[in-house]
C-alpha cells in the first residue's frame, strides 16, 4: 500500500525565506504581549454611515492606523529603538510598516510598505495611500518593499541569505538605520483577511512595538449601566521589554482604547 499518496513539491520561495529571517530576528527580543478588546461599535456605525450617505469612503484599517499613530505620538516610549549598548533613540515621526497582500505568480505574498509620518496624516490620506499601494504592480524585485526602494534596499533584497543575516547583525542596535529602512511601529491586520475569532500573538518582528489586529465579535457590553450588544475588536500589543516597561505600556493601551472607543476624528464630523 502506498503510504504517501499524491503530493506536490514546491520551492521554498525567497519570500518565505525572508519571513523566516524576520521571525528569527524577532525571537531575539524580550517581548511582552498585551491582549485587549476594544469597543468599535460607534466607529463602525459612523464609517458605515459615511459610505451609505456617500460622504466619505474611508477604510476601517486606515482609521485604526490613525488611532494607533496618535496614541504612539502621545506615548513616544513605543516609538523608540536601541542605539548601541548604552543609548536609545526616540522618534517624533511615527512610521508604520504594514503588510499589503499581493498576488505574485499565483502565490499570495505580503508586501511590506511603510506609512511615513502617519501621525501627521488624516484618515482620508492614510486610506488613499493604502489603496494606491494595493493597486501597484509588483515583480520579483519590488514585491517585498514596493517600487520606492533605495539602492541599498535593492541590494539587500536580492543578496544571498548570509548577506542578509550579516546586515541584520550589523544594524541590530542601530536604531537610526532601522527607522530609516524599517519604520518604527508595526501594524498587521490578520482579522481583516476573513472571520478571525480572536487574538494573534506575533513572534516579534524587527520593530520595537507591534500591534496585531485580530477579529471582530459581537458580545454583550455595559453602556450607561445597560447591557447592550456591542462589537469588540481583539488587539495584541507587543513591545520590547528591554525598552518599554509595564507602566508606559499600560498608559499607551489606555489611551489607544480611549481613542478607538470614542471614534477618534470621526465623531465630530
């Protein structure tokens, strides 16, 4: 009896090898994870009303990124990298790397894109930028970071794996380099790809802070001392404990929750 049955061999693509490299780098961090639920009922109703009335066409993800950027801007401990052994560097600009899933040669691949100065952009500007990058045509050279690559980034992407490992080793504690090429606070929206029931915990990644957007669920909630059906979004906030302590993390989470539940930059429009 044939114990294997039918099977198909596929190459372990360069894209998958790059992902392994990034997760290995993230595993070096001493990560702390905060699993939270936020009430998005108000914001979702406003965004849906905008679309129904054809006043604005903004994405939920774009709005959420704006809330994250604002909270990080107010709590810059999360916008920080190591700089050598005895220094850290704190940035004003909140540069948010996001994965944009594209189809390349029949395979779905996450393309990295960095929303620069997201804290200074409006929800509409962030939404438009995301949608424009989703339309961008990609090839083997641009499917990782898009078209706006520096000469150095093109070299690293096309370099052998041992060169990539060497580059990561050299820049591991060079926060200025990492901000320039990798952004500061990562955001990935797993729950936006389908009906995802809960949280996802990242392995780390190259950013000091990462927010993973999980699923949306309806459940009872207390509003003005009354029990009502509300929509809750699962979020995982992961930070590098070498840089960020529990106090700053708690204050960031509190502020982020406040912005989201009060429909930041939506409620007064």
